[in-house]
C-alpha cells in the first residue's frame, strides 16, 4: 500500500478514508493483521493494524521488509494517445520499470490534456500491484521542440518506424530516454529536429508499423532486457 507519510520503524499512521475503507471493508483486515507499505523513497515496510473501523485504520510500522529499489534511470517520452490506450501504456511502463514519464506534445498529437490525476492514480496502482517501491515521476506535458532544447545530453533512443539500428544492439547503460511518436507518427519536420540531436539514436523495432503504445512497450522491454535492471 502506498502511503504519503515518510516511513520509519515505530511510527503510527492513520490511513486516509479511502484506503481505510479498502483495508477494513474490501480486504476485511482486522486488528493485528499486517500490511506491506511503501512511501516511494524508503523501501518496503511492515505495518500492523492497531485500530480499524469503517472509515478509519491506524497502523504501526514494525520493520523494514525490503530496501528501496535501485533507480532504473529510464525515461519514456511519449505523445499522448487516447485515454484507454494511455492508461494501458502507463500501467505497463510502470511494471516494466520506467522511472520518469514525459508526455511530449507533437504536431499530430490528438489529446491536448492527459488527465494527470487519473494517470497518477494508475502509476500508484501499478507500483502497488507489481511490488515497486518507487513511484514513477509524471512530468508536465511539453512541446517536442521545447523538450529537445531543454534536455540533457543523455542518450535519446528514438523509435523510428522508417528504420534505424536494431533496438537490442543500440542500447547502452542507463540513464537513457526512449522517445515514441503519436498514432499519426512524427511529421518530417519533427523527425529532422530529432535526428539533429547529437544524443539521438534511431532504433527500429522490426519491419511492422506498431501502434504507439505497442512501440513504447516493446522499446522499454527491450531496453530493460538489454541494459537495465
Ligand atoms: N507514421 C505512421 C503511420 O501513420 O503510418 C505510424 C506511426 S506509429 C503508429 C507510432 C509510433 O510508434 C511511431 O512514431 C514510432 O515512434 C513508433 N513505431 C511504430 N512502429 C515502429 C517500428 N517498427 N520501429 C520503431 N518505432 C516504431
């Protein structure tokens, strides 16, 4: 369970109403039961229920069960796509270990708003589900041009459906960024802008044209399998 309080041995925390309801009513946990907690920064902890009522739950933190996960150093920069598809993309990207999510607005981006609260909730839920102890950071959406100007010199793996080096042979150790385009692809002007970046490496994910979320997840999977841990 993700909690906003910084965790350490011996502290007691009151869960917010929605989580208390989930613990007491949905999970039917009782006095003395243990839950696993994380705050995004200090690993995983055991919390024992010392009080539980309809919309109240108080836990005592009794010890650490796992240290904080190692940073993966992987950023996924993606053009916002339709709601259901973006939700799927976010959930899977978190499971696979992405550390930073950067929405990039392109000329052919359909969505102008990404539903930040909804996406944050998906990030937390996916982290809880797969046992991550870090919460991926969701950055503010930024225009592609602006983002390219402001980024650092870390490698930028640009998923290019028009061809590039095979992804698995291109990746180097983190930190790194993977950039994937919108459903309609990048415009020629945008592709030129990306290729002009010194740190950009065009990668191919095979001869088929993948949907944006498939391409993003294929690239992240390949990266984690070859260069990340
Ligand atoms: N330009 C395309 C079109 O409309 O025919 C489609 C773009 S594709 C649906 C969306 C994004 O996925 C692309 O911008 C690219 O980043 C990535 N992508 C899709 N297939 C790929 C492949 N085989 N290799 C590398 N990237 C790919």
